[in-house]
């Protein structure tokens, strides 16, 4: 199994454990691939609940990657982080981005 596949398996397991519910594994794989080599960096692989980190998610992912705009973007990040578990230290970026993509109905970005 490749290192990439190992990471995807880890994210699938984390999603099922922390969030549960329906998971589109193929979309999670595409979101993970879009993160590039950052998934292999322990610090870049995770998202913190700090305001500055959440603002970067809004700017770099929701606005630039997904092409979203509006005033409610920070609220969607907060809602997704709350669903994942705010007290959970290691919130995997791939899982958070996957959840945001589904939350905003932007799956087509990865097709």
C-alpha cells in the first residue's frame, strides 16, 4: 500500500470514528490528493480551532478552491469543526475540507 493510500485510510477511519454517517470515499480521496504533499507534514496535515487557522481555511479553501463568497463562510467552518469535535486536537485537514465541500454542495469542483 502506498503512503498516499495509508493516509486516505487513516482519514476514512478518523471520519467514521469522529463524525460517522455517510462518507463518499472517492471524494475524500480526491480532496486528499488536492492537498498535495502537505498531508505528509504533521503540522500541515491538521487544522486547529484557532481563529487565524479558520480564517486561512476560509480564504485558501472556501474562497480560492471552491469559489465561494459571502459572510457565512466562517460559520460553516465553525459548524464543521464542531461536528468533528472541537476538543479533538488532530482534526485532519482532508476530513475538514471534505466536510466543507459536502456542506456547500461543491463536489463538482473535484470532478
